[in-house]
């Protein structure tokens, strides 16, 4: 005890104690950016999220009944989450020490930046079975738009105009929850009304209700089967909905070193896409230690370019540009040309006149990842001339050089990582770096011609190929350098494979000894996509191969069909991030500028890298005749809602071919919708059809006028809302490089009435 007879000594001791304990505090804490204030209590929970700027200042977005854990821990073997029970804040180090009921102790750094909070897991002591950590879930009372790919809750109303979101700051931190199987969220519908007054739910539906996609599970157009606005297709789970329609956001990170097995299908609840059991390749050194996110809140109307862009630049995240602008900037959105008919004499001048920047050589078919050609699509001397022109056929390199003179890039459509029969890593000599679902042992030796293959364990060997489509022709095993087809396994010991075909895919029948390893291979689907899936190290090489193809052949555009095959190794969105990082790192080494790409899907793994998402087309996307987003299916509506909510350009697909019946008014409408909602499309150009169009020159001029104004950021936010309304028809005329006159017209483009004069945003200088 301190003797009260010595007050000076008492004061000195108390001051010393204060210095010791001052950095550590059990008290509750507030943290504030320019736009966002959060409150973290002494248990490590966020109990308040407030808008601290402008209109709606001090509005509370944290539900009173749902506080948010700063960091959750997850034990996948038990299927159990642990939330913090105690938090000690060190003001000097700007860290929280969080304690959990399982005995784990986490140290989390919280750095306040002007426009976001940076949260980083510095350490986790006493892991006690924890193999995954989760930021949040952070619960909000926002019920309007949810961005399930990048994790954002948005209220786009004029009354509120606020968004709360997260971004991963490293590759092994993924959008979504810790219990996400194989790190890729199911592709399905959820019930959610973005506006309960405009779109009330029927009595038989409730918020958060889950439904499978439509169709047969194979036809990717028929997936989209609900035109009702409250059926929302899902392409991730970084944002989720509760029974009241309130939006929560979460990111997670996994320790990828331990062995694990998943039972996975990206498209569950359908017989043709039944889950398969898969042993996931361990990746030592890829851990949740260092997991980091940017957590932000801001006015929704400026969130993308003010806050999200700031996080991307500040944290060194992928920042691809086109025309000198970030590809996520709506002023950088631009359609592409897509070739039809196989004749290329006019495609470069067409594209240049339109103001587009890229040509997809879609009619050339698939590029298969074949490292055997070392990246030379036309032979090492470029002797193949597959691009037909009247003045002389061209190789890809020659055509790319021709396009470059007009400031254009060209590209092809790969099947991503499908290792097709006859390619280097598949057959006739398969690689030892193939992804497998199961690993077993050969019980008895076999010689060439033997079809009695006895395995030590039949478990899961009756499952048919992949998780998607279950193509029977791809059901195979690998022993040594031989691929062997089979279908089924006996139900009694000794367990043997049934319907065996040796030397499959023209591999060599060989002798194999008892005890040799049997690999049940992971595969793709058929319908021309037939292929084997590489393991992670071989996938890295294929990513680099695609960069080599660009360097050698002059390509700078890809349409990654089968992009979902990147999920097939069981590492989900991490696999996607790793693939594109490897491709772009290699491209950078080779001096290849940004590779513009679209693909068959969009995920949190590709969001930063991917420019556009032009899938499908015609009446499934935007139907210019009926003026609706998808007249044949709901694909247009579904993809519009997904992309818009996730700050990504909407795709109108391969669409709007110019032909003898085309009119200027049609393309003025297409461009108005494209600018208004923020979309791109791939304009189908068949030289013969284009030349048959009497209004060809006027159509080209109209499209170019709209694209020039878009690139100048000449359309204010309020006007874009009007442009996006299909009931309206507009005409745009260019006065100078910096000004345009916008007219309202009837549906045929007649009866023009001047509506507004538009001017270039001074922050968007004219690009060549």
C-alpha cells in the first residue's frame, strides 16, 4: 500500500503506473475517416457505424440487435465460429488484442486512413483448430442493393445515398464467409426486394430465401429463369441478406497448408451438377497470417471513384487502365468489336471509325492452352495465315501490327485451363502436375492389355468426373504416364474399376506395379471444352503461357471462356487471383501492356483484373426491339443487377449486328442505355452484312459520337438515370471535341427537341 504520509512519493508512483498502462485500454473506442465513424466496444464488437458527412450525417447503420464481431475465427472440422469476448486496445501500436472462448488470442492492427480503415491480422496465438478467419460479418441496416462479389451494402436513394463495403488487400483474403465450401460461393437465386414499395414480395416468399438456378443445369442461358425483380442471382457471398433484407458483408482467409477434402458443386441442388468429393492440394506458406481488408463507408454516389479507387491505389492493388483511365471508371467503359464471318479486310477501319479499342477474333474459335507450341499460334516462323484478307492472308502478329497503327488491340477466346487431348500437358504424355479428386493405390500389378484394375479403397470412385456436367467421357484415372478410362467400381471386394479402357486419349499402355498411385483426375466438361485440370503449379505456368502468347502474337485481349474452371482445383477465388496475378506479372516482365479481358464469369478473384463481362447475347441480354433487359430469358436483368451492385460495367453480350435492316435510331438507343447504366457490349461485325446496310456510315458516326462524349465524362449522374430508361429515345450531335447537344426524339429518332448541351469534364482530357 502507498503511505498517505508521503504524498510526493504517492504522486510519482501513480504517474509511473499511468505511463505503464496508458497504451492499454479496455475502454470502448471510436474511429473516424472523412466519411465514416465506427465504435468498437471492449469485447471487440462494432456496435455503431455512422455517416459523418453532409446529408444524413450521424445516420446509424449498425442494427441495434446485430452488433458485428471485428474478427471471427472458424474451425472447419467442427463447423464452428468463435467471436471475441474481450478486447484490449493499444493506442501506441494501434492494435486490438482479441480473446476468444476457445483460448485463441488475435492481434489486429487498425490503421485509420482518410477514406478507409485498414484492418490486418498480425498474429493468432493458440490456434486450437482454427483454420480460417473471417472479417465480420459486418451487419448493416441497409436493405437496398448488395454487392455479393466485392462485399458492399448500398443505399442508392437520394434520401440516404450511402454505402458500406470492404476490399481484400492481399490475395489470400477472399470475399465471402469462412464456411464457403471450396472458397467459391454457390451459384443460385436469393429472394431480395431492393425497394419494398415498388417491388413487394408475394406472400409465399420471404427475404433471404434460396432457390436453385433454372434450366437443366447445363445450358448456361437457361440458368437465368426469373424475371421478377426480387429474384436476385448470386455470384458470390461477400454480401448476404437476413430475413429482414438487411445486408451484411464478410471477407475470410484460409490456412491452405493442411490437407483437406471438400464436397463441392458450384451449382448445387441439380442432378447434373452433383457435388464431388475432392482432396484439395495443400499449399504450404499460404496462410491467414497477414490477412488484411480495407473497410469503408461513404456517400454511394462517389464511393467508386473517390473511395474504392483510393484504396486500390493506396494499397497497390491491380489497377488496369484503358485510354489512360481505370477500367472501373464509367468514362472508360467502351464496347468492343467482335468478328463474324471470317473476313477481315474492313474490321480494323470499322473498329477505328466506331471509336472502339479492341477486336475479338471470335470466329477463329478457341485457343487451347498448349505449352507445346511455346506460345506461337501460327508457327515459329508465323507461317500460318489464318486471318483471311483479299490483299493477302495474315498471321495474328501481322494483323496485330496492322491494328496497332490505328490504336487497336486484338484478341482471342481461350478455354482458360482446360488441358485438351493432344496438348502438351494432357496427352499423349500427361503431365505429373495434374489436379486430382482422389488418390488411391493399385492392389495388383497390371500389364498392357489388362483391364482388371483392383484398388485399395473404392470410396468416392463411383462419382463421375468433375462437379459440373459429369461428362462420362472424361471419367478417367492416371497411373504413371497412362490415362485410363473407367465408369463405376465394383460394390464388393476385391474392388475393381468397371468398363475400363486402357491407353485413353492415345496415351501409351504400360505396366504398373502393385502399390503404384492411382489418381482420379479432376476434369472440365464436354461440348468442346473437354480437358484436364492442372494443379496449382501447372496452372501458374499456363497463366504465364497466356502472357507469352500475347507477347509473341501481338494479342492484348482475351475472352476467357470456361473461366469457372479456375475453381475446379478447390481453391476458389484464391485460385482465380493467383492465375491472373501470374499472367499479369509475366506480361509486365515481357513488356506487354494491360491485357483487356472478359470471360464466362465474374468473381471476387477476377474483379480487379477483369475489364468487362460480355457473355451471351441477343434477346437474352438487352433486346433492342422490345427495349428490355432479356426478353427470351432473365439473363439480361440478372447480370445487370449483379454488375451494377458490384461497381462493375454491365455487359450486353455479343449483340446488335449491323445488317441491311439496321437503323441509326436503334444504335442511338443502344448507346444511350450503355452510357446511362454503365455497360459495354461486343458489337458483332460481319463484313458482308455491314456492307449491306444503307445507314452504315451514319450508324458508325452516331456510335462514335456517343463514345467520344462518354470518354469525356460529359454525362452527369442525374442525366444517366434518364438515359438508362428504355422508354426514352435520344439523339446526340457533336459540336466540338469538348461539347455536344443532346436531343429528345420519338422512338424512330424524329421530332428532335434540344434537351441539354453537354460539355467535357475538365478532368477527362481528349485521348487519341
